[in-house]
C-alpha cells in the first residue's frame, strides 16, 4: 500500500543572501508544495512520475555527479542518494507519483522542496522515519550544490524540511520556530511572478557569495559572518566597489533580521513593514541583485517600481529570494490587496499575483 506525504515550498521573509555567509534568516513554509504517493520498489531503482512531466529513473548504483544533469530533478535524486550514503544512512529503490502546487517561477523554492521530499521518502522507507529534519535539509543543500549546480545556502531546505516559520542564526546554529500570523495583524502577504527567466543566471548568483567571501578574506576570515561588524565599518571603504557594497548589505541585513523576528512575535505590523522596506532598499542599492548584465532582464525591476508606486506609505515590498529575475514579495493591509493584485496582474498577467499563506 502506498504511503503519502506533503512537502511545503518556502518563502523568504528576511535575510536576503545572508545564509551562505553564516548569517541570520527568517523563512517560512507555505501552504503550497509537493504531494507524493510512494512505495518501495525492491529493484535498486528510484522512479519518479511527476504530473505534467516525463517520468525518469535513477539507479542507486549510479551516484556520480553528472554535469549534463545540472538543473534537473534527476540530479537532485542522485544527490540525495549520495548525501544519505555519505551520512551512513540507508537508501533503497522506490516509486513515487508527485503532484505540485508550486507554479514554475513562483519563487517558492520547488527544487529545495523536491530534494527534501526525496529525503523524507528515504527516511520513511529505509530509516524508520528517524532522520532528523535538519539532517535532511543539509543533505538537500548538498544535493543542490554538488549535483544540481546551484550554489545556495541552507535557508530554503530548512524551511521546507521543518515545515513552519523559523528564525535561524547560522553562526550559532540557533533554530527557533515562530508563529507568523499576518492575518492577525490585518495584513496580506503576496508574491508576484514578474515573468523573468532564471536561465543564464548561475554566474550572477555565484558572484554574490564570491564577492562577500572576497571581503571576508581581507580580514583573514572565510565568510562575513565571522567578521566583526564594527571592524568592517571602521575601514575607509570605497562605496563604489561592488564587493564592499554587498558586504555592507550583509551586515545591515544581518542586524535587521532579529528586529523583524521580534516584530513578528509582537504582531507589530507597522515596524515589520518599515524593516521590510529597508531590507528591500538594501537589496536594490547595496546587494544589487535586481538587474544583471548577464541577461539584461528588467521585469523584476519593473515589478518593484510598480509596487513602490502602489504601496509607498501604505505597505512594503522587496525582492524575493536570489533575485535578478522572479518575484516581488509585498505586504499590505488586507483590504488593499484586491487593488494591488488587480494592478500587478494588469502588468504581469492573470494569476501572476498570489496570496501566500504561511504554515
């Protein structure tokens, strides 16, 4: 008899590009995600049928990295098998039928959700369901880094694996579950997919951690999370220097995250939105992850500008996730959301703006 499970997608609330530098983040699982029905196969092969896509197989004995598979779900399966083996965990063949409510380009981290789903199935079928959620998240990060070709941090995988809103300090390894109830604050959170493609952006994404690490190395540290913020700020930096601006964003954003956490706990929507707007400005002006010369795509910038016109003095808006393409995250009084959605969908297409509910 087949077993079933649901693995949520995630939304980033605060901590834009801080996780890979041992920084702090706020993230949450959402009520959209992947539904899987699965059973052991006993044949040493993992077979995945995803609604709307061609089925594929991965043989357990073939676990080497295959660059030609970068960006594919097959690579994530291979990566999770390898990560479980490296941890001394059991693996085996299974068949899974998958249905997704995570629309392509929705910015809700479908790749992390898929990796975590594979890890949860391996845990349930071959490890008595006892593999810790954080262990599964770290295995999923490894699969994305090594097999999928995505130099991501751990935020997405943790939120998908833990299945709730969470504050994480990657330097101290503090993980704190939270209740983020925007509805109780009279607010609505939404994402607008501006329609830009993520194709060709790998080098732009990779350059962000590389620039931050470059600055950290000037202090004989490996990542910015190990650099004293006061020592960094005491230097006479040239703000025209891109790595310096990105380091400035890291330190500012890293200090903002616990303030946003506290505002959530206090249900202080006004303070949260003020800090969310500051985060968005920092991403645009210092991190510079809105437009890249690699593609010249301006749809995300257009979405942010339209949101500014609609929400200035009324709500908050920011780039969501990695940037350079994809989604605008916005938060506003619930009674204004229908107006915002209508205007954004007029620009970016019907269904592009979705109310996001946290879990």
